C-alpha cells in the first residue's frame, strides 16, 4: 500500500483530514486505508451507545500520559500473549513501538471489579483532534461489550475536550463494522468523508 512521509509538527491534522493513518512501526510514515472518524460537532449518544455504557459500568479506567507510563518487560509479555491468543497479526516489536516511540501520547488503562487490568487503549490527543489508535484486551473479554466501550469512551472524552474529530482507524464491511455506531460517524471514500448508511 502507498506510504507517505509526514512532518508530525505541521502536517498531522492535514494528514488525518486527507484519510491517512499512521504506520505502526514508523511514526513518520502514514498510509492510505479506509479511515473513519467521529465528527464531534454531530455528537449524540444513541440508544446503542448507552446500552454499551450500561453494560460496562462495572469497569473503571484511568487516562495516563504515555510520558508517565511505565512500559515494562512484564507488560510486553502480557500484551504479546493477548495478541497471540486473539490471533492478531501484531508483532511484539510493533507493540513496543506504539507505546514508547510513536506519535501517540495517552493510554487508557481499564480495570475490572477485582482491580485487575484487563485492557489498554492507545491514543493521540492533540488540541483539535484525537485518534484512538490501538486497543488491547484480555481475550476472555473479546465477545463482551468492553472492546467497543474502549473506543466509545475516547469519543466521549474527545467531545468533552471540545475537539473537532476523533479518528477511529480502519473501517470496512469486514473490519471494524461496529464503529458505524459511534456518534457522528463518517468514513473516507473517493477522497471525501461521508456518512455511513446504517440501514443498507
């Protein structure tokens, strides 16, 4: 797939606006994919959004700056084991890269009722946009509502921060279809952002 160099300080917002997504192994490379986002000017929680929130209220989260987050060998081993069990194509070196040497600057750490960490969401939060880039979760929760809540919470927080857009990563009929239920959902196709026809 085509890849593009991007100047992080000056071109980041424009890159996302143009449908580009950051390459996970190199913070200076972006690529074209079927990108998606929440237009936060159209933010409104749907009944489905509220159902997800209600079904996951037993979990708690903390948003931590990655500059203050300790990425340890123990955590790397845990995330690698989760990825392997979930059957994802996500090398350990890529996991380390997005936590320690990328454009992403926040991590959401989620815990269950026993105060056990069960999920992480890696994000970029800038003065005008955000991007919930990667989520990792305990494989036993893969068919629960929590993976969707990980994304929805970043959208909600981005709205409360008065950001313009929250970018959601790749989207297609076979990849990330759940994202179509996010508030103000749009996806990039034919060089423009359009709303998804949820009834089709």
